[in-house]
C-alpha cells in the first residue's frame, strides 16, 4: 500500500566531524504505531528523528518508509511532517491561516485549503478560535494549532520533537490524551522524542530507550518498564531497584546471590543461560513489589527474599508513599507503599525495617 507509514532503520548511523552521534541502529516501527524515542540529552534521539524527517542525512545505512528507501529525498517526497518543540507559528496569521499555510505553499486554491483547515481545526477542537492570532492562545491551544498544521498535509509519518516540554504539568497530562486521540483518529505513524519516562510509557505502543547513540531496548511500554534488559534501562525508566552482587550458588531454575549486607537472595533464571558461582550480576526488583514490616512482626511465607535495612526518607505522593531505604551499596533502594496501607501503621525516618519481596519477582539483568 503506497500510503503505509511503517519505518525501518537498517544500520543507520550519523557522525558530526569526529563525534559519532548515532551508532549503527536497526529498528522497525509498524504502520500506524505511536513510537517514543526516550533518553537523556545528547543520546541521539533527536538526530534519529531529524534523519527520518529528512532534515539530516545519515552517514550510512538505509531509512525505509513504506518499504522505500527515502535517504536523499525531501521531507515532502518522504511523506513526513514535523512538529517542532517551539511550535513555530506565524504570529501575524490567524489560527486558520497558520493551519492552511502548508497547503498554500503547495498551490492549493483558497477554497480547498480553507475547507481542509476547517476540518482539521474541528478534529483538534479549535473551530471557535479559528480567527484568533497565536498570541491570543494558551500554550496547549498553540500546540494543537501546530499539530493541525503538521497533520493537514496528510503525511504518512508525523514527527514530534519534545512536543510537551514547554507545558506545565497539568497541561502536559491533558495534551498526552489529546495527542493519543489525534494519533488514533488520523491513523498515521507518530514518532515522538522525549526525555520524560512517564510521557513515553503513557503514550507509546513502542518505546525505544537510547543511551550514547545506541538503542538499549525497544518494545511495548509495559514490557520495557516491567522487564528491563539491563541496569541502564532499569534505572532510567525508574520504578525499579537494582542490586549488584556475586552468585553464591546455582540450583536448577534459580540461583542465590549476595549483595552488600544482603546475603541469600534467590532469583529465578527464567530461561536465561546458566551463570557460574562467583559471577558478578545485577538484579532488578520493582519498587511496588517491596513490602515493609517491623522486625519480629511475623514472618514472610516461603519463597520470599528479605533485607534488613533502615528508613532514611519518606515522601508522600498522594496515592502512594515513597519510602527510601538505606542501601549500603550507595544506590537508592525504594519501596512504594499504597497510601492507605502505609498509614494503617506508619513508619518513621530512622525505623529499622525488613524489606521483602517474592523471589519470583526478582529479575536477572544482562
């Protein structure tokens, strides 16, 4: 199908002078997917976005859209449109004229481009503001205008560069819903660059986590969040505690390892290749899998791991309480406890507690 917007990056890399911004990467994004590239500043995610858009040429590799290699083609020839972080609206043009501008450049008649602009404004719920200037709009309304202007050319792929970064927290949450609704209504592929973890997992069908020009993990949002492959992904996505230690023994489908001041932790192999006694490994445990109890206040059932530790900070987060524990290794170890459960018998800073979790919830990292 000529209009399909599936994307394949095949060995794509980019160098600026002596600096390699993107190592050779391979990735497939299905047609109609919402894909988020996630990573810290300087990891290469925006460079990949610009190479897909046609604003940067790769140093090597192929970029295929709809099965066709688009390297060397203009953005219009690729069927892509880009929504910039700054929105870049024309301050002297009305909302309607801003949205219609791309069709004016393409030589469409005034009647045709206004008809298309009005239909697009209805989709982004801005019909009543069609004759206002951008300066008379809120940040969220300006963003919707920029989105409508990018989408009016009916691209196969819409590229969004940090589209929510200029908005306050409440508006960001509202606009996440708006972006997802628009993507589903338009039925086109969205490629969205962000450094905000919650934004990526809230929006994306496909999350691509990057570090230093490399793709560290790509997959559905829940898979990347709940089953990180390595320490970097586990720590960057958040929601996970990472413990380091040495393997004490291997027993069939599980092994026991010892972290600093936390011996005898049992971890399932879960199909991973066998590891050797004495090997240094990392494991991840989700923060919301941790239970806290006072020493002597009952025992855990068989199949649980437990670490004796001390509370050094408590933060109330509304629906849950974030309890930060004293990790002798120097790394943060956190339990997130449902609010009602915590306040049934609240702990205090300085309390000694047993932090426990089901052994089967431990995850071996690469």
